[in-house]
């Protein structure tokens, strides 16, 4: 993938920049863009039909501070952005890939985290959530080997984060795991 030319994508490319991995229906991405019009966000999603759908919705709603990319998050993060360019990376409810032989397809793994460390500015934050506890434990093993440290961030999780997953998680009695991790 090629480097994005932020100046030709965003109306004001000097705004702080965030990145969401696997935005799915875009519930969070749209909410974040509207809540923080003074920021820009890039979302990457591996399923093209979802990118097209959300792209139409973003345009219809007049959101001009979000840009969507179709592709693999790890490759997109490495290739499309300059180092030290992001404030926040969001990864909510990533695919669990339950079978052991598929674990290598999970997004949060050491290789992804080392790219995230490069692309975030010093003090940058990584937000992760999932209702699949074994996946959470696997992700936390990778995070423990990285330079990210968990911080308390009640304001984000209580007042800003939004998702349609809570209903499903409650129905299936699955725990909600979440955390904010900051670079030293
Ligand atoms: C379970 S859904 C969660 C969607 C959204 N984050 C949410 O919280 O509702 C996981 C999403 O990640 C996308 N995805 C999976 N692997 C990906 C990858 N390597 N790069 C980008 N997107 C990916 C899937 O297509 C799917 O839309």
C-alpha cells in the first residue's frame, strides 16, 4: 500500500490523527468523528463491502474528518502512515480466530504492536476491547511484551466509547474486557 497524502484527504490535515482497526459497522468511528470534529480519523477494514457501505454513510452524514481504507490493518498501519503520526489506535472486538492454527491471523500480536509503537507519537494510546476472554488473555500476553502500559481511563470507557456489542455480550453472558494502554 502507498503512503497516504493527508493534505489531499482531509480538509485540515494538521489536526490530531487517530486510527481504527476493523471498524465493522462503524458505530464507534462515526460517533468519534462527530464528537471530535477537531480531530481526523483513518479507519481500516478488511471487508470491502463494509468499507463501501460505511463510506456512503459517512458521505451522507457530511462527516469530513474520517477517511476509510480497504485492507489489512497491519499492512495499512505500516505502509500508509508516517512514523510518529498518531495519537490513538482503536481496536474494538477484533475477530477472535478461536482455532489455535488461526491465532496468527489475530490482529493484536507482537508484530502489530511494534508497528503501532512506531506510528504512535510518544505518549500515544492504544484502546482494546473484546467480550472473548481467551482472546483478551492472548492479547494481554502480547501487550505485556511491548512498551505499552495499561492506564486508568474511565472517562473514555464510561462517557465516550460506544458499541452495539453490549447487548449481544449480555445475552450470551460474556464478560466485557477493555483497556487503554499508553506508550512510555
Ligand atoms: C467482530 S468485528 C468488530 C467490528 C467493530 N470494531 C465493532 O466493535 O463493532 C471485527 C472487524 O474487523 C475486521 N477485520 C478482521 N481482521 C482485520 C484485519 N486484519 N484488518 C482490518 N480489519 C479486519 C472484520 O472484517 C470485522 O469487520
